[in-house]
C-alpha cells in the first residue's frame, strides 16, 4: 500500500527574488525516500493532484 499526506506548505525565495509556494508532503515509503520521507511540490499547475484530490 502507498499513501501521501499533505503536512504543510512553505514559501521560498528563488534566486531571481520571486517567491514560490510549495506543498510539503510525507510519503509512506519510509524515511529513506526523498528528504527523510518528505518531499515538496510547487503549488499551482502540475501539482500531482494535491489541490484536486486532497
């Protein structure tokens, strides 16, 4: 089985000075995957269905 949980969001400043918003997600595969089991997806287009499936 596999699950992904939305656990938060962040706003980061990019190199060009603009801001980018990201969802913070936790993957059920283990802490050995991604960033200790977490990953980020930029909000907006192509957000892996986070805004439509949550």
